[in-house]
C-alpha cells in the first residue's frame, strides 16, 4: 500500500479529538501494511500543530498556513484536499465525520473522483477492498459496506477509536495553495458558536444530558453544577429542546448530534431509540431515572434509580470531595 491521507480538522487552534482518533486508526493500519500516513493541516495555526500531528503518527504533514481556512468555507478545502489526493494517490482518505467534513466530502468526492463510505464506526483495508461498518436506522442495525475502488474516502464517527500517541516521522511539507482562486463566489459573513455551557459538545470526553425529568430552572442548575464539576459538556433530548429548556444545538440523537464521549450521564431521560441513536457509542453510560423500568437502563453501564433532584446534589458533592 502506498499511503493513507488523513485530513485533521482544527478548532480553537487545536486538532480535534475526533481527528486524532482517525489518525490513530490510520497509523495502526499503516504499521500493519507497511504504508506511510500523510496528513493535511489547513488553518492559521497549522505550523504550531505539526508536532502534535507527528506525535499521533503522521509521517508527512502538509501544513497550509492560512487563517481563512478557519472560516469553514467548503470550496477551498475541497480544492486543497483534491490537489493533495492527486499528489499522494493514497489508498485511503480518512477524516472525522464532523459537520465540516459532511459539508466538504461530496464536493471532494466529485473533484477527486473517489467513492465515499460515510459515517462509519469502523474501517479497514482488506486485500483489494476498503471495508467498513456503518450504523443505520437510528443505529438499530449495522451495515457492512465495502468498496474495491483503488482509492476510497471514509468519514468516521467520533469516538469510534481511541486517540493513541505514537510517533510518526513528522516531515513537514510546505504546500502552497491559492485560496482566493478556489473560493468561488461564497462569502463568509459570520460564524455562530454552538456551545451550550463551557465545553464543546461534539469534542467533549464527558457529557451530562438532560431529559424531560429535568423540569425547571432548579433542575437545570443542578445539572449545570454537575457538568461544571466534571468539566463536561451539556446535551439534551428533543423533549427538553421542544419545551424551550435547552437550545436546539444541545440536542443529541437521530435528528441532533451524535456523540461518543468516555462518559455519558443521562439525567431524567427515558431512552427512546431516537435519543439512543446519538449516544449509544459512548464508552461508559450512567443513567439516573426514577422509573426502574425506563429503557435507558438497558444501555447503561451503571444505573441509579431515584429522583434526580435528590441524586444530583449528592453526586456532585461526592465528586467534589473525591
Ligand atoms: C422522527 C423523530 C426523530 C426524533 N429525534 C430525536 C432526537 O434526535 N433526540 C431525542 O432525544 N429525541 C428524538 N425524538 C423524540 C424521542 O422519540 C423521545 O420523545 C424523546 O427522546 C424523549 O425525551 P425524554 O427522554 O427527555 O422524555 P421522556 O420520554 O418523557 O422521559 C422522561 C424520563 O424522565 C424520568 N423522570 C421524570 N422525572 C424524574 C425525576 N424527578 N428524576 C428522575 N427521573 C425522572 C421519567 O421516568 C422518564 O423516563 C425523535 C422522535 C421522532 C419521531
């Protein structure tokens, strides 16, 4: 195998955790198959991130330093990636399935003439095929998908792999790219932040989520206290988004965000399949619910049966004292 190309998405001058997870998986495949891992960093802070990319397994780092890439216009990024695809001719192009990746991958597929296996939870190169598993139908079923094309793009669900530090060669390739020529007619007017609380939901390693059991401002305050004690992001079910307690950007599930943190605490959430579709991949799930028959307990690693208004203060206090 020649090489594997990974696009590393950045946010707030850091490489996203979900991108490092994909890089780690690609390093593993490359070590087994004797291939190189090349990565693309395109942002104002690309230079400062070369070392981190190398420490997670990058052999070659295409560093394109331009703050305009921080603005999320898809046309220049698709143009840049398709150029680097033609330089590298990689066996596999992999990227985290972020909202930005979803925006760019169709265009990249057409420009580079490569098929896409989107939104997969595992992937591999097996003989002359790229094989992957893709959760479908609100994650109730797993589809096994494959492509025998010589080069294939995969986008990978966050949390599917662990980010494991493993030194690559880290050779920097200064790639010159004409941003203005590829930008087309799109103009970026504004970037609205979707953070609820202090931590970004899609990158968080701990998420505390509210369901309809959280009934009022008092319940919200208890949940926020637990989240800030744990340094967690705050999520929500559609029920509490629809009743106005939480913004739509916090919604997790089939029609919201898909998260897979190390720890997911479901507070007053029944466990409807449409919600579970967005969090079932979390490593450890803790459910707090007063109904011992609530379906969420079928997915939980640990369950606490009781009133969240009594449990949250005690849990927060115990964590503060530990
Ligand atoms: C097409 C479609 C798409 C959807 N997409 C999504 C989606 O993306 N995300 C999503 O979340 N939903 C989605 N839904 C809605 C989904 O079906 C459920 O209605 C919703 O997830 C229920 O939210 P909930 O668990 O907060 O509320 P409920 O189902 O009402 O559950 C509330 C839970 O809180 C517990 N409780 C109540 N009081 C307390 C207390 N004091 N202490 C402890 N526990 C308490 C109750 O026992 C109950 O189990 C979708 C539905 C459809 C049809």
